[in-house]
C-alpha cells in the first residue's frame, strides 16, 4: 500500500523545465528605514510601469512576490534573460531624476532547471539556484548559470563574464556563474516599455508618441514624476500618502479641467466603496503638503457640485526614447572616429556612461597624457544612440581667451551667437533638448567652463555635460572621476610575455610598437626591457605611445636605458596631435604655463634644489647618466 501511495503521489506532482528569474531590491531595509512610504510608492511605480509590462512582453509569469523581490517563470531562457537585461537597463533611466540615497536598484539571477509546479508557487533546485545567483549579482547587474549562458551564447549580445565556480548556500555542488555588471548594463542600448494600449505608463512605441505617464509635470517649485510615483519640491522628495498622490496625478494630468468627484474616487479607490468624506480628507492633506493658500499660491480649486480643478500653470516634459531613433545615426553629432584601439579602458568607459545617466555634470580629472580626451570621446560614442538631440564634443585646448568658451560651444552646436550674451542664446536653444555636451580640456579656461556648465544645466534639464580637466571645475552638482594610469606589472618576479601582456600598459606599448617597428612583438628576449619601460613611465598612455614611436631609432633595450633622459628621447609624437601631445616636454610645459607666478617660482626652486643635489652626488660618485653629460637639465 505504501508503494502504491507513493507512486500515486509522484504522478500528481507536475514538473517542467523552466527559466527562473529571481530578483530583489538591493539595500531594501536601508531604503525602508530612510523613507518607508516613499520607497513603497517608488517600488509600486517600478512594478506597475516597468517590470510588469516587461514580464508580460517577454511572455513571463510572476509566480511569487516577496515584498522586495519576486520569482518569475519563463518558457524560454532567451526571453527570461532578455527581460532581465531590459529591466536593468531601463532602471538606469528611471533612477536618473531620483536622489542617489533613494534609488531602487535590483539584483537579478537567472537559471534554467527542472522545477515542481503548483498553482501559486514553484519549488526545487532550479529555483534555489536562481535565488543564489541573484545574491551573487551586484546591484544593477545580472548573474546567470552556466546552462543559461550555453543557451543564450549565440542568441543574445550581452557581455557576461565568467565568475568561475561559486560555492553557494545549501547547495551540495558549486555553481558556475556568469555576471553582467552594472557598468556593462549601462553600455547596452536604451529600451522602451511595451505595454497594452491604455495601460498607465505605457512607453512610446515606434511612432514616438508618449502616454500621459511618460510625462514629468512641473508646477511652481514642484516636479511630479508619475512613473516614479514621486513628487519633488526644489529637487527634494516630498512625503505624500499613496491616496493623496493618486489624486494629485489625476488632477495634474487634466490641469485646467474640472475632474468630477466620482472620477477621482474611482481612480483613487478602484476596488473599494468610499464616500466623499474620504476624498475630502486626502484633498486636505494634499493641499497642506503643497502649501495651497499660503503666500498667494493656489493649486487646487473646488467647483461646488461639480468637482475639483488643478488651477496652477503646468509644464509637461517627456523623455526622448532611444527606441524611437532609426537604426542608423540620425541625431546631430561631431564625434571623432578612433583610428586606433582603446586599450585598458573598457570598464571605465562603461562605468562613466552609467554615471552620466545619473549625474548631469561629470568631470574626468587627471594629469596630462593620462587619456582623458580618449575616454571622454569613447563615453560620448557609447551614449550617442541614447540622446535624441545629439552628442557634441567642444575642444577648448586651442582657446587663449576664456571669453571665447561660449562661442566655441555655439560653433560646435551650429547655432549663431546671440548678441552680447551668447550664453543666453545657447541656453534658449538647449532648453528642450536631450543631448550630451563634452567640454574637453577645461583647465586653462576653467572659470568660464564652470560658469557655462552651470548655466546650461540649470536651463536645460535634458542635457548632460561631461568635462575633462587637470583639476575639478568646482561647479554646482559636479561629480568627479579621477582617471588612473594603465595597469603596470609589479616590480617583483619575472613575467613571461603572455603574463606581461595581461597588463594594459604592456598591451598599449606592444600595439603601438608593432605599428612603429616592423616585426616587433613582446617575446622572451625583450620582455624585461618592455616591463622596465612601462614601469618607469608609470603606465601613462601618452608617454608609452611616445616611447613606442622611438623603437625604430633605439631598439627596445637601448630605449629602456635612455629613459633617464626621457624629455629629450620622447619627442616623436604624431604630427597631427595637439602641440602639447607631440613631446613629453611639451606636455609638461603646458601644465607649467598654467601655474600662477608664485606656484611656478616654488616649482622652479624645488627642481633647482633637486638638480643641484643630484649633480653633487654624481660628482662624488664619478657617475654620469646616459645622454645627460654636458647638457643643461630640462625642467
């Protein structure tokens, strides 16, 4: 009997192969502790306007909600992984106008496995592995199992990276995991949300038309973002109850019209029967939060016997979806096409592209020759399809007069200067644009560049500015990224050629040397000299490129020996490069000439003392360095 009962029970269990997506909110407890109601409302908005439509679009089914997370089943692992990637990419744009400490960020894991299916739940190792992969994912990223990677490898273009075998909780065997980082997600094309017609928050389709929920409503000092279920007052979130927020959205969407009381009740309490008293209570709370009636402000008007009207002037803004852009580049731009491969900066470029979606003013800071312009141009190229009105690079290096900075921007944008105040003409033209502006080489006109950046960002909410400079702009809202040198091998132990080429400084030197000297490659015979060159030049890209260009004169070993006199050796930059990038000395002269007179005098005195001490030591030791005897030291 027991055997028969067991067989019968086994027959009743439904099993199937399914793709399982597990997601949760990173830092949910912290968010709830900081702003419980606001977090709850924003999460509802993400579910309603993004996640639910995306799951439906990719033919998934929400199996279970867990407060801050969910389990979703898909019949296709390709659909499940694509859904995960599109949700994470869309969340970048949805978080762009939210203060950083209030942003909701998801972690997602995807697995393909055999599961036990019940009407309201699913069980089994297939589910458990998806949950463990979710825990391995970084906020804003995705983690998948090996079986998922094998299935999507030739079907989806996502750059998952192998994390190796991972020991996870309550699993007997390690799980081979592959990760798509948040930075990699940011480099993916922007996505739209395909929802049913009439669904609040449905994103624009191919026609480029927007639903009401896509708009941002601006009135007085307030910005209402329905898709985020958020009301900002002077850029700060305003605490507002869920019912009051529903009423506000309903009124603002039809600003200037009378909205009947029964319409407001149906919109705010769709599944509950309430009387007008509840509506009046929440309207009173809403008026109090808005400061209605104070200092002459009037937002909500009561039309006795009819309903309510939002009486304040309202301006509507809307995002510019990348999905509405054609396949080929159509937005205006002046981006240079790189003629050589960018080495060792892929992760940084992806991370900066993601940061710029969240921070409207981002400055890449670093010393001369570190590669700021190269990285900024690559970030601009990565963002091109996401900004409908173009991505523009404004080179400021050739400007001798700070007053010419606005004119340089006008020229790049192709607009005529406006009278005696070109800034006002620029801001008026950019006011409704969705674009990225790169201000390159700001250090010698830094005050003018900072003032222009602030003026543009205050007037044009859809514009992002990426700047490069040897020092911060110190402008309002600026976020800094200090660009480091390329990776240099440590000065311990001997490395084989393939091990050395694992460092980006060696990769760059090798590629540029192969172009300059026929037949060159890093091998056992020259690897020690190559490593010495990369270390002594501190991984600075410009210095490495200048050194590689001299291989045809010196050879790699003699070049390494001559680096004591590097300012006279590294003098063969590209003829078409900026003058300050043609020699190492010119690069330092550019920096020196930017110093105030007092700082320049201190620097001269410091180096004068160093040179005298070095000369004294050489006289005592009877030593002379190659190429410096009898010559005056270069500053």
